[in-house]
């Protein structure tokens, strides 16, 4: 029933496109022109790395600013090999901008000065609209020979690098993709059509994201991920569509060929896009801005890729007619050529040997996965040569800046400034220090150099000492809330620091405890992903299974597809660890960005279903002719191998081009997708799928409660 409704919808769409091709093209031109105007504004809308969620960390951060007067953000103005006069000039020029709430000069604080390296602290009261402030300070600082670094400054550099990366990746990827299209079609016009359909899709998506950005925060990584996905998908869909159209055009008129193509290739596009759409939609379960951003942007670009492929593309084909083959420069062999047919016959002749060999290769790729180390990307997203990163690393090393400070806020009914409250502060301090993971605790006792509560209470009875210690209460106490900064022994991003933050946030005490700071930030991000990843995977896998079961009317084919996808993705993750974590191919040994496994799985699991749908759909078409599984497998593979290889090569080129970019998480996502697609389109699609189709024979098409044993249903 669902499939029949889908066919009816496609038939209606085909009739509409055939009737009004010029109007459809004109409408797309108007939409693209309007969206191009919006798309120009997108870089200005993007901010931050997207690692933000509504949780205790955010709540404590707000309270630290509003209740305890801590700055909302602190950045660093770094001076190297500069005289005191030059430092004074630079600090004065930044102060004159009036953008920072407070500037602490190293000339006033000796702890900020050592040898030829020093830095000033720039405290900001509000985090909102920091982008323009940072740009102004950076320009002034650079003019004076200083470097601005920290938080927003690093984000701004990542934003600028992302824009450069996009241009670089397009410069590398698009010409090669055009060459692949020329090799696939042989005609300049046929090669350019999917190219421009893809550009229209990206422009429209960028414009849409600019409008969406008015009502939600968007990560700077969207600038790379959306075009990476959208352009590859649009060209893939167009490649499939044009290939089928050219087949049908040999047998019927232009209008009928377009109609048949929409009903066949269009059906494959819809099913494969729906798989990608589900994978992206599942990301909304993870309540971190970056995942929700990619979910929104990804679903938008997939929807527009499908829309352009099923409306704009067939309308252009109708207008072009046989001029699609104009300026033919290469003679392209017919689909289903003898070379691919012989290859398919060899594969199904030795299915057991091919299956074992393919699984052995994938197993070797999977070995490094056991060593995968995941971290939240920070300044290491930037290349080591970046001035902002270098400046931060220098003061971090020289001055021992720590990200291991947590902020604990304790609530006590009746307040803390009475005798019982003072004794409770001592109890809390002792409890924290008794934790083996705690290094230092800052309280009224440590700051006042007072040993215990009894000594404090005695000191407050003497006017001279009371005047010295009582002001400390204002620094640590606000109403019923007590602030306790805690420095941990483990590094702030470590699993031990996360465990500390989790333990103290959940600890049952007589005080109501809230935890903030970098260790809490990491703990919340990691916990949110690990707690929700099972649900994300379950939605993707179950939904994909149901979609493919409906598409192919088979119980076994979707199951095989899912298992092979999981194995292929695991192999791709192993390759990522080998390249980026072990440090091969000229890269420094590092870690894998926390987002990579989730994003690559969600994106590629759906993308790889494109090739599954393309291949199995064609095998199914052949199977319905005489129900000969072996012949259908050979013919399906022979007919689609070239187009799948071309589509995969384009996907690899467009995503793999990001390997030459600067921002590390984007580099890892691009390389990860490229490797996963390469594995899927070769080892899995050309070897495992046909060999398993042979091994399972008629059981491939088994579906309970269907008339005619093991026979595929009629699509019509």
C-alpha cells in the first residue's frame, strides 16, 4: 500500500514536470537568486563550535556571572619579545576600544609576566555579540604586535579557517568531480547538468540555514558539513537519474523517458534519501547544539537535493532533449558491458571464497578501533601554525594555566554567614580535600590563611582581624549560596575529572550541590552522547530495516545490508584511528574528535544505502522477469556497477577534498566519509553483496504472508 501510494505520487509529479518544465526552471531560478542573497550572510550567522547544551554547566556559568561577579568570558592578550613601553601601548589601545569590562596588565601583576613572555587578562561581562568585539581587538592587537587568544578568539579563527577550507575543498573537489562526470557520460552538457543542480541545491540550503539561524544558534562547522553532504548527494542523485534517462531515451520519447525515469530512478532516490533523512533526524535525540544543527542542516540539504533531483533536473532534461549529449568528447560504453558482467559472474562463481576474503580485509581494517581515543575538539581544531593557537599554548606551558578548575556552588538553608554556616564550610572543605582527586580548594579559610572554623570565629571577635577577614565572605557567599573553586589533580578533559564532576553533582549531602567548570562541561557532553547513542543507533537501524523491507519486500536483504554497513563503518573507523590517532601520512599523532563516530555513522549509514538501493532495485527488477536469482544478480551488478562506482568516486572526491583543509574535525569528517564510502562501494557493494546474494539464493526474496513463494512483488 505504501509503495503504491509512492508510485502514485511519483506519477503525479512526473505529469506535473512534463507539463510545466519552463515554469519549474523559472521558479528554481527565482528561489536560488533569493537564497543566494541570504547565503552570503551565513558566515556572519555562525558562531561557536556547537558544543553547548542546556545543563548544569550552563546554569552554574550563568550564576557565576550574575551572582558572584565572575566574568562571562576571559581572553588573553599575549606579548612576546615586547618591551614594557610596547606592552603599555598595546594594553592602552585595547582599553581605549571600551569593549572589555576590565583589562589586567602584566605591568600591574607580576604573575602575568616572565622572561620575554607575558599576557594581559581581558574580562568580558557579556558573551553575546562577541564576534565584532574580537575582530576589533584582534586588529588593534596585531597592529601593536600582540596576539589575542582564548575562547571566542579561537572560535573566530576556526570560522575564518572554515570559510577558507570551503573554498579550498571546492577548488580541489569540483573540477575532479566534473572529470568523473565526463568519464561517466562522455558529454560536456550531460556532465554539467548535475554539477549545476548540485550548486543550486547548496545555494538554496545555505540561504535556508541563514533564515534558520535567526531563531537558533548555528555552529561554524555547518559551513563545511552542509555543502560536503549536499553537493555529493545532489550529484549522486543526478548521476543515477541521468543514467536511467539515457537508457530509457533509447526506447521511447523524451517525455516518456523522463516519466519512466521519475518512476524508477526517482523511487530509488526517494528511498535512499529517506534513509539518510532518518539518520540525520535521529541526531536530534542528542541534546547538544552541534548535533541538532547538523540534523537541521542535513535534513534541509537532503530534502532540497531530492526536490531538485525530481523537479529541476527532469525539467532541464525535458528542455534539453537530445541536446543532453551535445559536445560529446568521449565514447562511453553501454551500461551492463561485458567487462562488468564477467566480473559479476566471477564473483558469484566463488561466493564463499569472496565472502571470506572480503571479511578478512575488513577485519584487518577494524583492528585499530580498539585504541580509539575520543576528545572534544578545542584549539587543536586549528593547525599548529595558527598564531592564536600558538599564543595560547605558549602561555599555557609557561604559566601553567589549568583547565582542571571546577566550580562548586552549595546551597544551605539559613545561609553560611552564621556560626553553624562557617562550620559547615569547613566540613565541605574537608570533604572535598578528602577526595583523592582534589588538589586544592579555595574557601574563606584558604584565602584568609586561617586554619579552621574556630580560628575564623575567634578572628571575627577582634575588630582588627575581623576587618581583614570578613570581606572574604562577599567573595564566596551570595545569599544562601556558597562558591567553592576546586582544582583537580587530573587534567580537566580526562575521564577522572569527568568522574569527579559526575560524583559531586550526584552526591547526596546536607547541602544542595551544583557543579560547573571545564570538567563538568566535558562530563555533560560525554554523558549526553553515551547515554543517547543507543537510541540514535536503534532509530537508524530499525527505521532503515523497515524502509528497505518495504522497498524490496524482503526480510533478509535489509538485515544483510545493515550488518554489512556496520562492518564497513567499523573498518572505516579503524582507518581513521590509523591515520589521525597513530599519526600517519604526514599527520601528527592526536585523537579523534568526539563527534566523528556519531556523525560519520549517521551520515554514511544513510549514504551507503544509496548504493544498496541502486543495486538491489536493479537486481529486483531483473528478478521479477523470471525469478532467476543468479541471473538477476549478475545483470543487476553489470547494469549498476559503473554508475555506483562513478557516484562513489564523486562522493569520495567531494568529501575527501576536505583532507587538505585546516580545521581538524572537518578534515576527520571528510576523510572518514570518503573512506567509508570507498569501502562500501568496492568491498561491500561489488564483492559482499553479490556473493551473499548467491549464497542465500531464493531466500533473499523471502517475505512472510506473500503469495508466490520467494517471488518479489510487482511494483506496479
